[in-house]
């Protein structure tokens, strides 16, 4: 949710060898803060909803930058959309 509103989409910025560099949640009422760095238009957009092909959830991949400080920083290194399959099994498919 963004400001207690249902999610409409998730914007992703992916740049060459740097991988995921930024992301931003968007609701029908507005935009959340940009996390990381995002210059120009988003590289990809994940759309949420009940319609076929739209995401109903996310799989988020975390890692650490292993800096030698008193605590490790957790980084989001990947986000994958979960899309309900169109079959009767109720399984979920992961879309890149």
C-alpha cells in the first residue's frame, strides 16, 4: 500500500552491470518514495490486479553489501512478480 491505497504498479530501474538500482511503488492515488536511484523513465513496470497477466504478489531478493561496520546493510537485489496461473491448480507463476 502507498498511503493506505491499493498498489497499482511497481516501477523498476535496471542499469547494465549494476542490476536493480531503484524502485518505486505507485497507487491509484499517487507515488511512493523512490528507493535507490532512478534516472529517466523506469526500465520496467510490474502492474497489479486480478486481470490475467497482472501481478498479485512479489518475491523480493535480499543480500548484504558486507561492509565492515557494526551492522550489515540489507540490499534489495531483485524483485520478481507473482502471477496466478490460468489453470485450475491455483499455482503461482513467477514472471521476470
